[in-house]
C-alpha cells in the first residue's frame, strides 16, 4: 500500500501489509512447520479484506479453499472440515467464527 504523511495512517498500512504478507507466505510455503495463522484486531480494520486479497492473488482453485464466515461450527464438523482440507495445497479460513460448540448428542469425554 502507498505510504502517507500521517504516521497513524502509516501504522495502519503497515498492519495491513503484514496481514497480507503473512497470509500469502502461509499459503505459498506449504511445507512449513507453521500450519496456521491467527489474524486478530478490531472490527473494520481490514483483516478479512487482506486475507481474501492474498488468497485471490495466489489464484487458488475454489475447491482448494473452505471459507467459513461469521458462523458457529460444531467441534465434530470442524474436525471433518480440517481433515478433508489437510492435504498440501488446501486452505481453511475461519473468519469471525466465535463459537466452536458440541453437536447435539456429542458426549463430553471428560465428564462422561
């Protein structure tokens, strides 16, 4: 992104650039020991935009990316998704998925 004369704007630009670079590096370096990245920050700061931009720039096939936006997902469903997309070249993005919960009927192994 283009730099500004405003130091606060430049700080935001640097943050956006780092999110983009981390996402792109994560997807391009498929043999890395790092298998996940966490992007966090205040609402409206461009996290989703930069992750999607990095994915778009890498020209991944739609079937290679599983994108979950703003949902709750059961632990069992998440396990299946992560297993299905665990092959090299696949990507799972959890965007604003605040709740991972037990499915109805799932037993709690610790309490049962």
